[in-house]
C-alpha cells in the first residue's frame, strides 16, 4: 500500500506518526484519521495495523475514519505535556482531553478538545481539528490532531 501521507523530501507538513493521518496534510480540512478495520471481527483500530489487537487476525483493511464523533468521557489536563509538543506552557491553560467515539462505527480515540473545561460534556458532538503541533528536526511542521465542538471553526478559522 502506498504512503497516504506526504513523504520525506516534500516541503509540506508531516504526520505525527506514519499510518495515523491520511489526506493532504497541507490542507487541515482534508485530513482524516487513518487506521484499520478487521475483516474477521469488524473492530476498528486507530493507526494502520498488520494484525488485529482484538482477534489477532492479519486480514485487515486500511481505512480512513469520519471527521466527527461524540465525547465518551473526558478529564481535564492541568499540566503541559512533555516535549516534543510546543504548546504554550506559560501559563498553561487547563484543557479537556477526551475519549471520542468516531461516527460510522469508527474507533474510540483519545484527543485534546479545543474548548474550555467548562464547555465540554459527555455526549457532546465534536469534529476533527488537525493542526501543526510542533516542528521536527528538519523544521517541518508536524501535524497533530484534536477535536473541537461540532460547528466551531477551531484552527481552520
Ligand atoms: Zn479482529
């Protein structure tokens, strides 16, 4: 299977990890989360896999997932994450981090949510919000993912 992310040698951004994002990384609105769906048991897995973590089958399709989902549960991240993230840490603004159930029978993924701790709730509809999270050793933007409340414009504004 060919690479779905921009390969080294291009000037554009790169994915935070191979096999987890798909689409044109220079157009955040076109980026989707990538993964695998097991043909044997049907489970969806975030990130392209060679073997199912549920039933061990090696019969997997590589797929992209819906850009929308629902907050399953959440917590508040009150401390800045360690490098390589280059988030503004002084002062650090507490933010929600949530388990998101992706629409269309996608996987449950963990992600920061672009809203205040007061504005998140279980069952809230969210949409994918990809943006450059930091730079790699070559100075390229590294695309990371998060979610924002459905209908917000987030980093795409
Ligand atoms: Zn399976």
